[in-house]
C-alpha cells in the first residue's frame, strides 16, 4: 500500500507502525491502473486514435503482470506510451537510506548484503528511511551502442584498486537495470542490442537475477522491463534471440492514425503552435487536411520505403513550417490574420527532407524532392476532390482557355487575388463554395486551393518561376 499522509515515516520503525506493506512493482502498477479504471480516468492523456486498439492491449498486459514490447514503425508514439506507464506508480516508495548504495532497497525485503546486515543488526528506530519519487523510478536507454556494463553491470576496477576483494559484492558496479530495482526500465530499438546484452536481459526476464562475469551473486530484482522495436528489424532472423522473444509477456502493435481526423488532432496537439499573438494565423480546414494527407500519401507511395515508415513527425514539422510561412507573410505585408495557402507548401521541403526514406527499387532514381513534390500533388488532388462540386469545372476550363492567367505566390498580398479574379467570379462562386468568408486572406487561400486542384485534375497548367506560380490553359 502507499502512504498518503503529509508526513512520511523517516525510520524503519515508523514505517512499520504506519501500516505500509511491500508489493512488487508489477502489482503496484496493476493496482493503481485498476483504481484509475474504476474512477473512469483518462489512462494515457494526449494519446489519440488508440482507444479501441492499442490501449486495451496495454491495460491487459499491465493487469496480467507482463513485461511489454511496443512493436511499430517510427512516429507511432511508442516512447510516449512507455513513459506514461510511470504514471501508474505510487507517488513515492520508501527505501533504506544507505550512503553510497546504488539500489533503492525495499526496507522490508533488502536484496544487497549491506541492506540485509543493516536491517538485521540495527535498532529499527535508528534505520533511516528515504522516499523514491515516481518520476525517478523510470529509466530508458537507446539500444545502439549500449554495452553489458551499461545496463547489467561490471567488476569495478577502481574498487579493486582501492583494496576491495574480488569476491566481495562491493566490487561490482551495477548497471541501469539493477539500479532500477523497484522501478521501470525501458529499452528502445531492441533489435539493435548486442547479443551478449540480450542474453543478460533474457536471464533477468527468466530468473530476475543478475550475473556479472560469473560472479556468484543473485539479486532478486523487482523491475518491469519494456521494449520498443520496428517490425522490419524485430522480425528479421537473428536480430533478437528467440529466448528473449519468448520471455516477453505481451507484444503491443502500434499503428498510424486510421482516420485523417485523428492524424489532424495529433498534428495540432503535438505541433504546439500558437496561432494567436501579434501576428495571428487562421488555418483553413482544407490546409490542415492537405498537410495530414501528405503523410498519408507518403505512407502509400511506391517511392517510399514502407518498412521504414513515415512518422507522425512529418505532419507536425510540415504544419509548423506552413504556419511559419503564413506568419512571415503576415509580418512583411501587415496582414492580420495571415492565412496559409497552397504556395506556402513549397517551403515544406525544408521540414520534409530527411523524414522520407526512398525505396531504391521503386523510386527509379527520383530525388527526394521530386518524390515529395509528387506526394504533395497527390494529397492536394485527394482533398480537392472531396471538397469540389464537379459542376462548373468545364466552364472554368473554358474561361482559362480564353486567355485568363492567374499568378499566385507565398508573398503576394491577398488583394492581388481579388483583382485577378474579377473576370470570373460568377462561375467561380457557383462551382466552388469552399469558404464563404469575405476576408481577402481567406479567399486568397481558397483561390490557391481551387487553382491547385484544377491543376491536379489537368484542367489548367501551371508554370513555376522565381517562387511564383502562374496558372493558365
């Protein structure tokens, strides 16, 4: 049980008198999650689109007392989910306050020689107790470059040089996992872990003890271990030893948002963009949809390596760039609010390059920029077709055929668009009721959306020159 009083016991005797009792970290997590379920709490705040798929599997795994593996492509929230599990730990747990001890010992069940000797030979009134906070009971490590000594331990040569006997427990240097006794340890990118370290983890999962260079010591470790991995490497033969796979209790498959709306919610939430301030930005719904559709199209593109995946960070970074481009225009031209346009998407190259890994067989030597341009064009076409009423498309094409040319660009004033469109307003308004707003900036954004959509449907042509685009027949 946890101690909820304002004044926590500071000695072993006071702890015994308080009624506090020991429990394993997995029982602690399961009990606290059970209470959260009873109260109807939001278990994983900030996680979107996983209510019916991923989250129930996590809850089941915790209630079952399993170690967990989060299996999914990059940008699916695996690390965030792992970190949020620490919310189900007690606010703080007591431990023996042993100077220099790397282990937060359970006062009632110490695992080290020093801890056992202290409890056996000292008056409980004189044994000091300290409290280990929830936020300190979670640690994680990235697998590449991780050595056995980092997470399991090693013989400490400095202690040997100081005269400590090789046969003494004090000669050991504990790695992260023993130091997280009574806590949660997370290992990211499990398949990139050295085989020797995997064997050490297998031993911990199997026996919950530590073996360091054959030293005859056995610690009854109390730790929950969670992993993350990409399916393309985890399922590759030889990357993860079978014995380790077999000891992981629950495998949780993550995924990208099933609905575009969920992806947009994640994009808004994680971008943390302030749309207000001295130079506010108003983002039309279709511009948000295009940015998220770019990520969706990239995940389906034959030019992109599907095994690598396309992270949600692509949408987040692109949204920030689009808003920044609109805000720059607002600052320079004094437009309030600034409204993102299709021409702002030209700047997404800066935030997208490096986030897409090309399929060398499918890309046919296309550059990353060329692939991204094709993906943006497909995204614009998809969203445009959802918005547009097909009636009137041919009429607009005929008007462009009579010599109408419209120039757009990310730094052109919004009034520029109104002037250019005076020759075609009746058909325009009849065919496209994208946004009824009278704001010149909003209508300029709508104009670019419609023009880009017409171009995507091969109704008009487009020429790009010096950062501006000219649409004509």
